[in-house]
C-alpha cells in the first residue's frame, strides 16, 4: 500500500521530532476513505535555491507561475513539501492554483484531498475549488481575473471548501465523483482574491484506478477463416467474468476472455462487444464491427492491417463503482 508507506515516511519523520512513534501519528491523521495518495513530494534545497520533486508514478506539479516577492521557495512546489510552515504564495495580483498532471496515459478517479492553509491566513482557503480535467493546458492556464488564458478546458468542479480549515494540520475532504481525470487541481476563490493574496501551505490528492475494457481482433476476415476476439481488461478488481455480445444481444456460451468464431461467414458479421464483471462493477466495451469477405487480402495486407489497428484501438473507459459499506 503506497499510501501507508508514504504516511509512515512523512509522519514518521514528524513523529520522531515530537518523540512519538510513527504508528501513533498515523492513527491520528485521517485521510480520505477511498483511494491512495497520488504521491508527489517536493524538497527545497536552500543552498542552490532549487526544488527537487519526487513522484514514484511520475506525476508532475502544475500551478501558477512565479511567487510572491520572488521567493524561490514559495512556488507551487511549496504546497507539496510536507512543511506547513512553508506555503505556495502567488505573485502580487495572481490567483493561486496548484495541482497535478498524472501524465498523458493516466486517469484516476479523484477520491479526496487533504489541505492545510497558511498559518494565520486560514480564510484564504474559503471558496477554493478542486477541479478534475482531461482537456486542459496547464502551461497556459491562469485563472486570475482578466488573464489572457482562463480556459479550464473540460474541467469539472469536484469540491468547494466551505469553511476555513485550521492551519498546522491536515483537513480531509472526501470526493465522490465517478470519472477519470488526468489533471487535478486546487484553485483559490476569486472572491477571496479580491480582498487577499492567495496562498496554501499543503495539499495532497487521493485517487484510484478506473476500469477499462476493449476488444481486439480483426475487423475484416476471409470467409472460412477462424476469427478470435480478445477482451483486454485493465485495473479490474478480483475475479473477472465475461459475456460476449453481438449487436447488443448476449451470445450463448460465450463467457471466456476470448471469443472464437470458426469457419466464419457473412452470417457472422455484426458489432461485437464484451461485458465484463469484476468484484466491484460491470462494464461493457465499445462495440466493434466484423466484416467477412470472399477475397480478403492475406493477413498483413495494408488494408487489413490498417483496419485492425483502427478498430483494435477502440476501447471504452468506465468507472469503478464502489462497493457499499455496511
Ligand atoms: Ca508547504
């Protein structure tokens, strides 16, 4: 469990400073009920005045440019350094936003956050919103009112902080939004920005994998050949079962991870999909069409290869439903 290790490391360090054991500290710190820490740890080197960022899964920090009064340790990385005494603080007039880019091939369902405001300026967190996005440009984005690029793309608000959380400790917020995101970020309220500078001492994001299934196999087959369709399932939990569908109807007895059609004929043409059930959810792949011809080029022919690549890439992402706790 990555989350547990991470907590041991961070709170173990603090606990040692306080003369406490790591286990005692862990039990006192709540974290979101679901998901794991999307781990990013930033460290400031005072000698070189540079940040180093460590993320086991390759996540990167995104956020505002620069810092208040040019302080090199008050950039967005300061919200990820595990130090509540240091805070990310925007340049004069800028609206704070900080978050993570999980990478072009990664989406997570965001399950919660923990935040800590700056000591003495707790109200600056009021009205802040957590967003998840997939089509979003963190390099250009600047939510400051009047900026040249305040387009959040397809960002969806996941949570708004209603009351000022205490400083010097984590406050945990659960998020229940069944959708996968590449980008997740915290954005201060423009209402607060009207009256104050905006800053943030600490933030952690939590998330979990989404389930996906796709079908691979030829899109075009020679009559009489044997066609094999394969279900490609990612991030399933526990035991997986399969039901193949043709034109939306269940195919009797087709309950393996592959579906084999021997001596294929034009009567087998149709749109094939697979419905997958794991311990937590049921998802159905995108349907893909199978055509059958009498004079299909041999496998490896340009048209066949292109079609296979095209349809082989067709997939579907669905969200993991949560098991209900009782
Ligand atoms: Ca900090």
